[in-house]
């Protein structure tokens, strides 16, 4: 599949089940995903209206948590993940977000290539550490990365 076979757009309420399905396929948490939180997600939709990938950003003031970057197996290696992250970062910057953090167990190399630096959770701002992603959804052993936009 080529790069031109999808469009990145904001997620809509009608996309909830498809987004949850994509996240579950990639073994990412969906327990806190609601119709309201879906407003913070973007998805890559194929020409035949399938969800090829998703990305979310949870805000905490002028900072955010990049979460739930999930790409369908057949789209991995196509650049879609990079485009989703870049799209989310651009939207975040436009909305006044200056710093972005994330947690990952398997994609450290991918995020380093996108300019993220590994951090100790101890240096993460209190507003970020208070979010469910940091204090209850992800185990303390999960690696933390951050980036100034």
C-alpha cells in the first residue's frame, strides 16, 4: 500500500469501536478510552474506510502525553507511524502544547528516531505524572520519553 492510500483526520464518535479494535490489535490499553477522550485522537483512514493507524494526545496544560500510536501490521514500515506522530505534534503545537511525553515498552527506537529523548519518570512534570497513563495505566517499568516541540 502506498502513502497516498489514506487520509489522516480527527477521530469521530462513530470511530470509537474501530479505534478500540486497532489499539487492542496492537496490545495497547483501551480501558480509559471514551467518546469524550476520542476527541483527542486522529486516525489514518484508508480509501476503503478502514482504520490503518491511530494516535492520541492527552493534554495537561501546555504539555501533553502522546499515546496510543498504533499502526495495522500491513502498514508498518510504510512511514505511516511517523506521519501520525508528526501530525499529532503539529496539531499539539498549534493548540499551544510545548512539551510532549510518552510511555512505551516496545517502540523506544522508533520514538528516538522522531526526536524523543529517554527520561526518568522522576523528572516528568507533576501535571503529566498525575495523568492516568503515568500513575495507573502503565507499569512503573515502562520507559518514558519526552520531546520539546
